[in-house]
C-alpha cells in the first residue's frame, strides 16, 4: 500500500538544522527521531536542487515537495521491483529467525542482477523510516505477549439492591500481530490476574516465548530496575506454560507501548460501544466485551490494510508454542514455621497439617491449591495433604509422628468429645475443659483417654458423678477423678472434699476461664 513520507515541516527542520545550526546528520537524526539514512536522503535532494533554508521558508508544502521530487532521478525498474517487495519483507522480518540477510539472499536468487546487500538494506531502511511506522519496534512472531490492566474501570449493578461495583479490565496484546484479548475481572489480586493471563493464552491458542507485564503488585513482588522480584505464584504459572516473565522496565515507555496503545483503542472500540448498557454479572459483561472484541480484531488497521486477526492467522499463530495438556491450577505460596507439635497452621483453612516430626521448629514453604497442600523444606517436598475445611481441626499422617505418639494417631478432639457425651454431660464438660486448656489439644489426649477409660472399672453413672464433683471443686485431673472413684467420694457431700490431698497438678477454676 502507499506509504506517507515525513511531513514537510520536518523536511524544513532537517534543512534548518543542517544549514543554520550546522548539526551533523547523526545529531539531526537524534533530534528529530528520524533515521540517519532518511536525513541523508533529504539533504542529498536539497543539495541537488540547490535549495537554501531562506528559500524554502517561503515555499508552500506543494511547491517544496514538487521541487524536491523533480530533482530526484526517475527510479529504474530494478528499484521499482525491490520497492514492491518491502511490504512482504516487513512481514517476513516478524517471523522467528528471519533476518534481512536471509531475505536478501532470496531476493538475489530471484533477481541475480539486483542490489547489493548494503544497497538492499539502505533502501529498505529509507522505506521503513519514511513511512508512518517510523521508530516502530519490530516484534518477532510468537515472541511476546504484553499484559496490563486498563486504568478506567467498568461496572456491574446488583440486580436486587442496585449496588454498583467497579471491576477491572485485563488486556493482553501479542507483539507481532497486535491480536488483542480483553476480559473483565473482579480485582487486580493475584488469583484474578493469573486466571486472566491463562484465559488470554487459551484465547490465542498458544504460548509466546515471554509475557511482559507492567510492574503491578499482582505480577511483581518488589520492583527493581535490573532484577525485579517476580511473585512466586506468577513465576509458577510461567513454569507451567514454559514461558518467561519479562517485566517492563521502569521509565522505558516503549516496553509497554503496544498494550498502552491497545488500552486507548479498547476505550473507544469497546467501552464506548457498551456504555449505555447495564450488566448484572461479570459473565454478562464479558459476553458483551467478547462481541466487541471480535469486531475490533477483525477491523483492518489503517496503516497495514489488514486486520489483527488476519495478521495473527498468517503470521503469528503457528509461531506460538503449544498449550500444556492440563490447565494451570493456581497455587498459593506461604512461608510457615512448623509448630512444636509438628504441624503447620494454615490460616486460610484455620486448620493444622502435619509434617515429619523432625522438622518441628523449621521454616517451611507451603504451597496450596483448591484441593491439596504441599509442604517443602529446602525445595524437598516433605508432606502432602488434601485441603481440609474443618476449622481448628488436624490432618495428621501417622508416619509424621514420633513412635511414642503413633498409638494416638486416630485420636481427635471431636472423637473424645463424642465419646464423653455418650457417658454423661458432666464427663463431656470435663473433657471439653481439659482439651480447651491446652495450647495444642494433642497435649491433653492422654489425660482424656485416661478419664474415659475409667469406665472399664466403674460404670458410666459413677464416672459422670465423679466428674460433676471434680468440676464443683476444681479437681479436673485424671488422678483427681480416679481418687474420687477409688474412695467412693462421688456420692459424698461437699465437706468430705476438704480432706482431699494437695496435688501440684490441681489448678484453680480461674485456670479454665
């Protein structure tokens, strides 16, 4: 398609900087953000035309263009043949591994009397730099996916209450084709961020060599100019898809120019299109977004004359790596210390999970999904559990316990409570108080078992009465309750308890408050 040359004002500025400011071609190139070959070409044309800066200041654009054009020799057939190839050369250069030298060899095989490699590169650079895509970063097909959240939010409205909730808009853009993915998510939290990244990869049907996020908290734990600290959950996601996270560099706007450009277009193509509609759920909103997104990806781009979807199908689709067989299940990472009772406490579940007892007191890495809990020490997995929603419960693997504890492997606070309730309400009350008095319920298991096993010698009625007396007179120990039964004190009156022997393990009632 026809390419637009640089503006007449820039041509005038090239001449001014050359003739008035006496700048070098390199300095002019840098000052005007125009490649040096283009600067050289226009200065050559001006020199052939014998133009001065004073003369061109009074020329209108058409006169200046005509003057410059008339001084240029008519391009020969060899140049015209090469010029017709520049569009396809530009597309081919986006393919992985393709270089200008490779394309020049192919050109010379087809046209043995064609330009030398140096001339070939020069003419291509002039063509590329003088077009509208001057200073455009060339992205290889399948190389990068750029991701970010839009600054402006969308919203959903509760159908019953009318409450309005803001939602985030996730945007992903493939570098070479600019094929775009857009999705509304509940928040910028890590789980929503990672899920949206995964949805983008499945939308594109493949995996790029790298994903380029901005330095937002969902992706980067700690920003750094040279070595940003990537969140472990996001890094784990990248390992699953066998890709790389390359955070955009701070103060390098070109690193994220594509996705920021896409954000601006999404505002006009998608936000504006759905602005007068009300959505009650994120799914409803995303269905509307997808319709407008498909339109956006299939509309021809003005500069290239083809759509993002067509470029993707022709250029980038086959350059993406295949998706893994299984979808990624989001994993959360925590650093936790194994407690004295060789369990870690996972606050998300309010539940205890065991580790081999020799790791008690060690700092461990805990990784959990919706279904499992994995526990690592120095990168070695030492425990694997199913997630357990039982609040304040224990998931204990027998092999994790020291030998002297394994005989109690099937015990649990609930088991003792249920057992005691079958004997009597006062027994149940004593067992509950004893279990609650310990920092770790396991520490009370032996005491509870001893009390409950007293029914092997005494009937349930007597044990229940003994527990009632022990509660009334703050004598809540196995030895205390056993003493009451052995001495038939469960049926005696209060004054008889004044003679009970002192015991170091007897705690006052205030201890159990």
